[in-house]
C-alpha cells in the first residue's frame, strides 16, 4: 500500500497552521561518527548507522516521510536497513510518519512506556493535544522502555533517559559515536518545553505534571556529554552551527552554554506556572 493510502486510512488530523520550517527540506549531513541528521529544516530526525542495521529517531510530520526517505538514500544508506524506530516524544510532529515507515520497513518500534498508550491511540489520550483534535496514525509498540534501558544494535548502544513533562514519556538518549579520530558522547536531548496554557493544577489528565517537570529539569541540568542536539533544529541553533556544504566538524555541536540556556528558558516558564 502506498504511504499516502496508509495515512489516509488512519484519518490523520494535523494542525493546518504548522510552521513552514517543519516541512521545509534540509540537506542531510554527518553530525559525528555514525550519527546523521536526516530531518527537515526544523523537525530533527536522526539516523544511527550500525553494523547490524540502522536506528531512526523521530520522523517529523506525516508529510516528512518523503524527505526522510530521500535523505537516507542521499547519504548512501538503504531505507530498508532501518531496524529500530524511536522517538523523543509521542507528538504528531515527531512521529507523524512513523506508522508508515514501520509498515514499509518492518522495523520495530520501541518507546518509553509512559508514552505507549498515546502512540497506540494516535494521540487521543494526550493530555493537551487531544483537546485540540490533533491525531496521528496509531502505532503499536514492539517494546516498552524505562529509564536507563539500553537500546543495542550491532556495535552501538543508546541509553534512554526518561524525561517526562512535555509528554508523560518524553525521553532523551545518550550514546557514544566514533570516527577515525576519537569517540564522542552525544546527547539527543528532548528539551522539556511547556505547551499547556493551563495551570498545572488544572491539568487533571496528568496529575504529576508539575513534579515530572521538576524532575526532568534537574536531571537534565546534571548530564555530561561532549556534543548535543535536540528534537527541533531551532532548539540547538543548528542553522547557526551548520550550513549545508560545511565540512565535517562534530565540535560545532559542543555548546554547553547553549544547552544550559535552553534549560534555563524552560525553567523560567516553569517557575511562572
């Protein structure tokens, strides 16, 4: 079945006013070692290449499907080599195309257990976006993950970090990647932005939201890494650090100051809440 037919059959309902940068194509490139950026201009998707197949993290909107597939092939990798699908959060803008990619490649979908129900019901149980009528193609997880679980494929290991708040099962990933020069500890960070306009006490669908944000902000503050990226390109200033055609340079993504500032910006909103 063609991807468009798959998505139509699932009755996907995405907002009609998404930022243009969410769908705008972007030239894929090597971030560091066996980690590649294959997303759109702002919705970050990452390909981790291993000796036993590849891991895809985040798939953007439903219409990001074509961009992601082309970007994988443009880098010289095979789309069919995707073995594991992951996401940093169960929102339509990060797993919109995941159901279609899973169906076409046969890859397994692994997710933080706290986001499993939202993935299975296509967003209808999401504490905030379901109120806006937003949905995506439902995806049945193949494996449920918890904090500090290891995702292993070939010669690569990723550690899931449970960072709830933005969604109940938002998460980040830590992994080591290596090139001919050295090994880099990489953080794929889910910056815990606050999307609800309600007071935390009013979010009855998510009673622990205040405590979860407090936990996540504290946990992320103490993480150690060499370089970092995030769920949105704008969150880690990708377009100031990398211009298409730039030579390979992992160290442009070090930027601890930018990471700390991103967390502080969220913490200011948290304090107001």
